[in-house]
């Protein structure tokens, strides 16, 4: 899908604050509210806007620890990779999962209550999975930047 300058302005605005009204977005983009609504619908229908979400504070919901975990699988077979991807999608503690190149096969962002909770998670998710060769955990000390915004040149 070809994005014009107005589409890019709208995308930048809704990435920063998806609670702006169509009137406010229209003012930013130089459109009427109705034209703005039509463009947003087209961007959603085309899959350019994948989701409208709220970023929740982990501390506010009792999940004050986040971990970055790199995982190496036993073998590079498509059935093992597909099975692991499916397990990632079904596991609520995993906030994000990436199939990557380099030293690891996957990198996960995990949210837990505390170290006891993480230890339970590792037993269930990693140690009981025979397809996992190795995993390495980094504990997040500070969420310096949290964003899903994709840089869009206007």
C-alpha cells in the first residue's frame, strides 16, 4: 500500500496517542473528521495499523520484573521452530517473542511478579521442553524506553 504525506502524519499521531479524536487528528493532518475516519479505516483494513492498544504499567498490575531471554533450540527443524512459535503465542507471561539470527534462535520479553514466579516459569516453559538446548536470562533493571512506534518519515 502506498502511503502519502497525510497517511504518514496520521500514523505518527496515532502511534503517539491513539486516543486522539478524529477531529483532533483531522486538524493535525489538514482533513475533515470524516475524511480522517475513512483514512484510518483504510489503514486498518490494509493491515498498516495492526492494533490499537494501551501500554499498561507492569508495576501497576503486580508484574514488576521483566526479563530478556535468549533461547537456543536443539535442532534447526521447521517443526520444532513452528512448535516453539506456537508455545510463545499461547504463553501469557511472554510479552514479545522474536525469531532471530545470530547466537540465539529466539529472544523473548517476559513479565513476572518476582524471581520465584520466574523460577516457576523457567521450570514449566524451558526445562520441560526437550527442544530447548539453552537459554540465557537478562533481568531488566530499568525500562528506559517503552514504545511500539515505528519511525515514519513525513
